[in-house]
């Protein structure tokens, strides 16, 4: 009995307010800022999941999870991508994700290629008005056995682990 009273006495002496609001209401006030579930963005990068330039859409069913889909064009041709991503933070966020993309081939790469993509570390900012800026870096690796040709020279594409980076601007709604 004495051990339970000691913390209450200490709180009273220090002037710590009671846990119960004075009005008697126990409801928690809702946040004044609505969480935006959708994001549309233009991305540019090197060896990214969307190539040199592309457009992406992200659906965020929870504050921590986003599902990003996009299309773009790069050295390996037209690309489509799907990447679940983890987001930590509110206005200023740490972002990381891993997913797959598919490219159609190009002058230096024949045929369809499936890629494993890792956005190992990224930063994302979202303003009150919904403006979004993001920058990310990571790795990409081809899962399909293909042979390089053209200006790059001969070689087995599947042996490569390629650093990649991208940045984007867009709008969250």
C-alpha cells in the first residue's frame, strides 16, 4: 500500500498534473492535419527502378507502409516497377523500400529483364500544401540472364550489382 502511494505523493509535491483532464473528458482530440493517402511524383535518376526519368504513384494505407508503382525510361528501355516501402516520420521522413521492376530492352540490352531494386536509404519531405520532395539511393541487380552489347561492350548482365539513385518532386493528396 505504501509503495503505491509514494509515486502519487512525489507527483503531487513536484506539481505534476493529474492524468485525468480537469474537464472530466477522456477523449483524445483528433489531429488537425489529415494524413494524405496518395502521392503522385516525377522522378529522375540513374539506374533507378524507374530508369532515367519516370512517374510514380504511391498508396499509403498506413503511416508506415507505402506501395509505390511507376513507369519510366532508362538505359535498359521502358520500365515498370512495384515497390513496397517503409516510411518513418511525419513531415520529414526516412524512406526505404525493396521491389521488382521489368524493362523491355534497349540498344545495349536485348529482351525483357527483371530487376531487384533496393532503396536502402532515402529522405522525403512533405509540406503542409502537399508538395513532396524525395531523394533515395540503393542498389539494383538484374535477375534475368542477359548479355550486354553495343557501346558498353560484351558481358554478362547478371553478374552486376549496380548502385542507383533518384530524386523526385510531386504532390500528396
